[in-house]
């Protein structure tokens, strides 16, 4: 069952990892409406893949090796390891900023016997051309986190609902050596906390 779940996630993200468009415009030329729509679709698929990975990584009932593989695959969705994920709690007003790989490794080893993470009400904003030549959009999601401690520790349950903003970046990639055509690629940027409630 675990292998089937990971395979489903891999198929989901497999169609979006390349994120390559056949754009042939000059660097200063904007993307066409059709190309923007293509990246909107890719962004939706990427957010869905990220949600599946997060659920799998946190789920203590799944095979640990598949969960570790999911960490590596998830990090590849981001522009770089230097991107951060903000973390909040209803028990504190402090918001921590954690590099993406460290965040997902922490998620892997959370000190709960059972962990459930679900995303819902995903809303993708409009792509805007930045001064640096990249296109940017923001996806807003709600995450429900439930962590249950073992009976030994009283079986206590921690629950929160966090509104998060996920930065989406579309960047122009130079031609490969010997090539003449540039391409566009979609990445995830930082994930920021907007609010956290019980």
C-alpha cells in the first residue's frame, strides 16, 4: 500500500518536474497568455504534489524509506535549499524560518506517535512580471495539522490550522551548451505563515 501511495505521488509530480515551456521569445518579451495558462496549470499540479509529499513525509504509518525519498523529491520542487518554510504554533507567537531540507527532515521525525497533515482551500493568485525578469505568483493554502502523542505520554493531541502563502517563481533558463533556444521553468520559493489558529 505504501509503495502504491508513493508511486501515485511520483506520477503526479513527474509531469511537472521538468516545467519546461517552448517559449522562443527574447528575454525582454513577456510570456503569451497561453504560456501563462500553461504555468498556472503546472503551478496547480506542483502544489498538489507538494501537499501529497507533506502528507506522506509526516505520516508515521508509512514506510520510512519512502518517506525519506519523498524528502529528496520535495526539495527538488524549490529553487534552492536556501528557500525557507516558516513554522508557527498556537502555543507561541514566534514564527521560525527553517531551510526547506531541514524543515522536511524535522517533519519526518516529529515527536508524535501519529501525524495527520491535510491541505485545503488552495487559491492560486495571478502571475506578475517582476523587475528581475521572472514571473511571480502566490498560492494560498490552509493546512490542518494534528499530532497525537503515545499513550505513554497521555495520548495528548495538538491541533492547529495555518494559513500559508507559497511563492511560485517562473524563471528563464539559458540554452544548453550548443543550443539556441531558452526555456522557462517553474519553481517553488519560500513558504510563509499568515496566521495560525486552533
